[in-house]
């Protein structure tokens, strides 16, 4: 759930015109780098959660240790 929330916030920040105007006004070129890092990390968190749920569902003990 946290990964989905992070993903939603990252997409919202990226497409929201107010954030784009704010970043251009303050000349923050690195602003979008942070947004992309948040986007990639949210995908990683979602994949890790999905992998953990799948391992628990299949009762695969070795996968749960990873």
C-alpha cells in the first residue's frame, strides 16, 4: 500500500502544472530528479511487497528469508 501511495504522489507531482510552474520559477532543475527517484523507489517497494505476498501465499520459506 505504501508503494502505491508513493507512486501516486510521484505521478501527481510530475503532472501537476502548479509544481511545474513552481520548479521553473525557483529554477530547480534537480526537482524532477527527486521525483524520478521517488517513482523508481515506489516501483521497487511495490515489487518487493508483491514478491513477499506471493512467497507467503505459496508458503515458500526460502523466498521469505530473501
